[in-house]
């Protein structure tokens, strides 16, 4: 099989087998991974590059303008989000100049092997009060009584996923795989997305994952309709948030909306910290009605030292690492190859991000 007729610039660190795969797939690969002594692309290489495979943080710092890449057709990110890239001065300049001819796509869909299991694991950990039990035993250095294990000081029991309703706020690749996993734990699934309707799963899908036709949720609700969101939240015993960072999602959830969640609800946010103001999250955590939360993203991010969220007994915080999956960059390379094949066949790329919209 002939190599695809493209010259690729790659700043993503790859395993030797994956790098060999790219070299056998493409006509030319200029490989200068970030963080190495050989991270600089020469001016001759930049002039040749048609596809650029880079991390979510953006193009190499030496590239100050896309004018340095006169033959560039497509930028493929190795991350599921594009917000950092879109904030970079290079891309801001391109947007301001109303540049055309270069497409941008993410590696959305590659993190379904790590982030949805994180969401499921945190859901179970919260419902079983594992953080309280584990930390309580370590701090007190003793066998805890059942009353000490329970947040209410009552006889401990594990809250079950079975029969509870999981509300998926955002139903992209992460939401769909989380829904599939939680349904296997006996949960009723509902979802809120832009349209309020079931849609086919597009973009990059790892075989055996996700919800191809959107049939798992029993009901859909529209994030554009406040009444629909209210109905959705009132049913969500477990609220899983996987929305991207866009103007429409900034502080989408506040204290008043979170108070709509049922008694004993838990929340897991694996999307972006800008979804919920930290002050509002603190207030809802203080409510006896709310059972707990786990967040892999914060407002602001990183969360400053000594912020009151760090010590809240109902909250688990992890430093935005739920997407750091085994062989993550190698899987993202498959998205690059998929998009290259589509471009070569005259098709549009998958996981495309529109520069002006940010999604």
C-alpha cells in the first residue's frame, strides 16, 4: 500500500512502534517531540509540513504564525479539548486575520478508556463513602465503628447504583461510554445535550465503546431550555458532567440549579472546571441534602493552595489527570491517520473544531 501523500510534523512524544507506523503511513514525517533536545523544526521542514500532529497545548513555541507553514492543511491535536490551543497567540492571530484553508480537530474519543471508568469509579467511591472510611482509619489509626464510617453518624450502609438515575450532562464520546458502563451497574440513564434528542455518535469511536445510535438514555433534555434542564436535574441522583469549555457552558451550573438535585445526590465533573463556580460548589457541598462530589477539573485551574475546597470532607479532587490513559498518544495517532485518509479522499475531518466557535 502506497504511503499517504503528506508530510507530517509531529511534536507529540510517541512510542517507537507508533512512530514507525506513522513513518510507514505517510510520505515524510518530521519528528521533534516536545521536551527533547531535538524539539526544533527547521525552516525547511516547516515549509514542507502539510499535517501537524501536536499536543493540546498548541504548536511549538517557535511557530509564531501559520505563515511559517505555507503548505499546512490540517492541525491534529492529541487532546480531547482545544481550548488551550485556541488561546495560543499563533491561533488567535490566525482567527483575527480570518485565515482559511487550515482545519483543526481534536482526539475526542481517545479518552473513553480512562475518563468514563474514572467517573464510574468515583460514583461508587462516593456512594460507598470510601474516602471517609479510608482517611478516617488512617487519621485515627483504629478500626472505625459503623457510625464513624457514615457521614450522618448513623449505622453505615453502602448506597447502591442499582435503581438510581444517572444524568449525563453532555452526551459526546465520554458521556456515551459512561452511560454504557453505568447502565451495566443497574442505573437508569438520562441525558442532556444541545438538541434534547438522540443523535448518532460521530467522530472517532473505539470499537466496543459508546452508544452508536444514542439509544441508552431513556429520556433526553435540552441544555438550551431552562425548564428542560430543571426537569433533568431533578431526576439526577448521580450527575456526570463532561461538557467542554465554551461561552455557552461557562458557569452553566450554579447553586440554585444544583439545589434541584435529589436528596443524597452526588456529582462528578470530568469536563471543565468553568462549568461550576467554586463558591457555588462549596455552598452545595455544605448542604446536608447533598452527598458528595468528585472533580478532576476546578475553578480556577489549578486550584490555589489552601483553597477551602481542598479540605471539604464531601469532596474528592484530582489534578486533571483522568484523561491520562495508557497509550493515549498512540491512540491519538490513529485519529491523525483517519483524518489524513479522509482528507486524501476529499472528505471532511472528524472531531473538527471551528476556529471562531471553539467547538
